[in-house]
C-alpha cells in the first residue's frame, strides 16, 4: 500500500454518522450485547478499509511506511462506547492462537495479502483463506486462530506489500479467552485475559 499523506478531513467523525438511520435509531435489544449486527460491523470494516486505501489514516501508519516485520502491529481507527475499529498488519508465522472475543461480536475486511483462519466448528478445526477484498464476521462463541497466509511474497515479509486487515468489535473488546484442542477432540479453555488489543497481543 502506498501512503498518500492525506490527512483525515474530520477527526471527530464517528461510525454513527456513517450508518443509516434504520440502524442508528433501532431500539436496543436487551438480550444482545450490542445493538449493532454482524452486517453493520462488516459495513464498518469495509468503510474503514476504503478510508485506509484512500489515505485518510496515513497519519496513523508507521513512519515512512516501514511496516513491522517481526510482530503484528495494530492501530485503532475509530472508537466509541459501541464499537472500535482497528487496522492490523500481519507478519509470517505469528498466529493469534485459538481464541474468542468474549462478549463482543466481530468482523474483518482484508485489504491486502491473505489470512488463514482456523475455526473450531464443534468437532474440528476448519481452515479457510481470506484474500484481499474478502470479509468475515464473528458471532458470540466464535473460536478461531488467524495467521498470515503462507507463501506470500516468496515467504518473506515485504514491507512495501503488507498484509493488512480492518477489524471491528462491538461492544469494544475487553477480554479474550484462549483454547486448546484436547486429545479427545474437544475444546478446552486454557486462560482468559483482559485486553483491549485486537486478535491477541500486538505491538
């Protein structure tokens, strides 16, 4: 991705200003953790991806376009009481481990490169590849591991061609639980951590 050095025209802009009235005026359902639906989060990640590609968040990107090569990197693009939106840069061989997003719904849009997702379907891990332009949403209870897809850029991290994705969580992420697949083909929770960082520890 090439930086266009275009500043954000309205830093105070929130997601509510971009969602249709039928979403922002919808009554809150008490049985749900958020009034936003997966489709709303997918729309937010798609809009966030478009804004990144248009250069509206260039002031938040690493200096000189030097994307980290050793660890995942993330920056929060938008945040309020209902949702936070993140840009994540991925590096080879750094998986998130199997995890959920506790009480938050989630969604992502891949901007560039590709991600491999390993999702627990109740019996086994199922793999899929999400390439640039692909989207995915994560309901409550979704347990997955995400890693930069292999064999990109001849197996080396190319700082001029990062693997990037935009993620949204609603309500904003506060905790994640991590899991292990047992020898009996079941899922066992290994730990729960309080965090506001997306998809595991990032730098």
